[in-house]
C-alpha cells in the first residue's frame, strides 16, 4: 500500500512585478523555504529530497536555490512544465513519499520573469508549440490576439462545444480564484471582481 502523504509546512513570498524589487531567485527560495521549514517545525537536515520548479533560468537553478537553505548532498530535481510547473513539483514530491523513496521532501518553486509578453528564447531549434499551433490554425484562423490567449480561448471554446460548458461557468472559476486572492496578502492582485464585472470585461480573444 502507498504511504499516506501530508503537507506539514508551507511558506510563500509576495508576488512582485518584474524588476520592482531588488532580489534574485535565491532570495525568493530562501524566504519561502525558511518559512515552510519554520511552519513545519523541522530543520533543513530532515529534508531528504527536493523538487524545484521554475521555467525561466539555467538548468541547475534548482540546486542554486536550495543551497540557500543548506548543503547536505540530497538529490535536487529541476522541474519545468510551463503553467503546471508548481503542481508538478508538488506531485513529484508526493510520489517520492507515497512510494517510500523518502519520508520528507521539499517542493519549492520560484520564477524571475522579464518585463513584457512571453517570447521565444531559442530560435535555432524546433518550437515545442509547433504541433499545437498547427492544429489551431487548421481549426481556426490566426487572430490579432496574442498566441497564448488564442490557444487557451480555443481550448475553452472546444470544451464548450464538447461538454456544453457555458461562459458563466468559466466566469465562476475566475470569480472564485479572485476571491482567494483577496484574502491572500501575498497575492499579486487583491481586487475583488463580481461575476458581472468578469462577464462584461473586455474580451481579449473570442
């Protein structure tokens, strides 16, 4: 039988806009990590493995981040899975405990982003989004909207056609998420929006 898994401590930094604060990702990791250890009431020496999620950075930034908490020779896994990076790192940590590989695992995440829209870093190799964009263009015309909203918007449209999902149901998800942010002093946006505000907001892509 798999082992039971518990989250015994959490820590978080405040979300900051790019370059609005003079700090680097090791500073973020140190602050969040120390808060999580204090919340759990354990020492860093009790951590047996670490799963560190980020998208923008060097291939071993996870190691550099964890070094702010200690140097004990544990395995450190760098996790990159786009928007699912944080949940993937947490899921990996859960699997290690569940499978009996470790008793105490740290799941850590950080991101130091650039200003402006997301862009392509490596133009000398295949873009991982090529197959998705190709299918999207076959099904829909490429609009003037940014590519990311088009992809997610088309996915939402497909869900509506396949399952009968309504715009109101999608709006309720946004409403629920913004309610969480209102009560979180660390969130980037703390403004409460009504369902009417969300439904009447300017459409980025339809």
